[in-house]
C-alpha cells in the first residue's frame, strides 16, 4: 500500500514538472523558425559545382552541437532525388565557407564537389552547348542541434528549399550588350578591378569555346575557369586588371564562332570601345582563348596588331578556312604577320578534337622566320583529363604564363 502511494506521489510530481517546466526541445522549436537556405557554388577548372549550403537562422547556433550527420542535402534534377555528400558542418558569422567554427546565425554545410550531382551544368550533345541546370536543393535536419543559449532545436521531417545562390567572382561580373555599326549584337560580361584615381589597368579579353555559346546566360563564366582565373582575388592582388568575356550566340550560321565574321571584328570593336570607356592601359591589352576561342585569338592577333600586346591561344586552329577534320596547314601570310607578336600557345599531344599539329606547325613556322617572341607548351599524352582537348585546365593555372602575359607591353 505504501509503495503504491509513493508511486502515485512520484507520478504526480513528474506531471507537475512537465507542466511547469516543458522540455527545452519543444520550447526551442516554437522560438526558432525554419532557416533560409542559400547555395554556394564555385567555378572549378571543369566547371561550376555546388560546394556548400548555408542556412541562416534567427538566432546563434552552437557549433559544438553540429556534425556531418546533422543534416541531409538532396538535389533534384529531372524528378530524380539524389543525396549530396556532406563533408563538414560548422557555424559562422557570415554566409561563407571558412575553416573555423564559431557561434553564429549561419550554419555552413560543405559538400563533396566530386559528387556526380555536384555540377550545375549538363552538356547537350545535340546542340553542343552546356545547359544550366535548375538548382532544386532541399535540406532536412536529421538530428537535434542547439542554440548558443543551449536550448535545443529538434530534428524535423520538414525540408527547407534553397532559394538563393552565391557564386564568388562570377557575381562580380556585369552583363552588357555591345552593338556594332552594322547592328550585330554581342552579349559580354565585364569585371572591374578596384580602381585608384589617375591609374590605368591592363585588360584581359577571354574567348570561350563552342560549348559555352548562349543568349547571355553567363555559361561562358561557369563552364570552366577561363574568365574567372583573371578576376580571382589572388590574380587581382598581383595584377589588378579589367576582364571582358564575350558570349557567342547559338546558331548554325557560322561554324567557327570567333574567327568568322561578324563576331571576329565585333570583338575587336568591343575591345576598342572598352578601352575608351574605362581607365585601360592601351599598351597592355591581352587576349586569351580556348578551342574555338583560340581560333579567334590567332585571327584577332593577326588582324589587330595595333590593339593587342600579347595573346594566349589554347588548343585551337590557326587557319580555319582550310580546315579538314580540325586540321589546316599553316598559311605563310599569317606567319609573316605574327612572327613579331608575343604569343604563348598551348596544346596537348593527344588532343583528338583539334589536332596539335595546328599549333606545332604554326610555332615551327614562326621560329623559322626568326620569330623569337613565341612560346609553346605541349602536354604529353595522358596528362590532360578527362580528354586531351582540355589543355586549358593546366594552362590557365600556369603562373609562369600569367606572369609572362602581364609583363608584355606594346
């Protein structure tokens, strides 16, 4: 009898505690609304990937309560849900990737950029262009986490959809449209350095390849590191410069998008207009192109000796009019013009898309004419992945080339 009475008293005491001191989980759940989710992407040498998700809470979160298993991140493409691999979770006082963990309203969920579903682009083999994927990302909290005040934010079956996207460097480019005297319109993107009064700055022109054609959608900034290399904080700290990245439209009228007219002369006109509009050092205007952009680079250098101080053609034809299976013999008239132009060409020995003989023979012909301003880097077979045509991946990371380019002056 006494044991039963004691049990009843104990149960009543527990019920009173529950009424007057509810669990911290339920209290916190009512006080902390669902966070806002933002995707962080980065442009790597092989293209843009989603590298992190940032959750912004209404209160500070305790970083010690977080682990990679605290959240699940899923991407949805063509109605297929796929998990992303979470590699790290931590708090921060800004919505950015960092190596430190501190109390803050932002929870950074880093993702494995090698995941098959990490890319933001899909290559459309029919039209031979990269398409930007719709970025549908959903985040769910799988385990309890705590605020900095040690109240608990309980796990929940509800998901949060990412509604914003931040892409460092790319977001610093501004979209513009150039129209030449004949009415041809060309979309392009401009990066402006931090400008000091009275100073002038180099200009780097980047020409993309065939897969980055578009209607001004900016895929030419995303599909490789071609444009962002020159605008990166590391390069801008050493060599502050303007960068422009034209984007060729998608059509079948011109096979050679940057070498053919009207695009070729439109790029030259755009460069001249840019040099008038901004504080550009007109003795330090450089042009860099990959694949189809390299074809345009060779031709623009040849036709505009007064404009460019140097050029870097990577994996391109030199004489596109005579091309058969992406190879063309060197035109001696081109050699005569280019022999005194500073050029650093790149190609891979196992490039099966554009034959390396194009670059090899042009470089040899220029040297045979006593042209001593030509540089050439040819990568051995098997070095360039996933295909030998992508020689721009290591070329654009070649700091020796970058230092050489900025040292050139007319």
